[in-house]
């Protein structure tokens, strides 16, 4: 299975200062674009985009797929040793996730 597009949204309601974070990931022929948007209160949204080549993303485990994998591992009540995947952190940077 391969994630072709993923949208994440997080909203924190802090009295008079709401914070909203959005992440949009979309695959293209040669790679993937990750767009991160942060809006704090009434301020203008801050947007940053990152582009990764397909070769860098071999075996990528985005958040949606990670949740599915965790459910499967919980049903099996076992985690294979050395289970490591590339993933995208909260800042949009490529990193690794170890289970």
C-alpha cells in the first residue's frame, strides 16, 4: 500500500488564542510535497513547503498508516525487532520512527 495524499488538521482552543495546524502531503511522479500551515489566533497563517524525492521516501510511514500499523501490531501482540520506517515529523522534516 502507498499513501497518495494525506491531510491532517489539529486545532487547539486556548481561551482567546486558538491554534490551528494543517499538514497536506501529496505524491507526485518523482516525489512528495509536504505543506505545513500554522495559524495562531487572528494572525496571518504561516505556510512552509518541503519537497522530497521518491528515493528518500522508500518505505515512508505517514501518520495515517502508522495508526493502522499500530492497530495490527496490537492485535498480534508482538512487534518485530528492528521495525524502523522513515516518517515526517511535526515540522515537516524527514526523520525515522522506531517501533
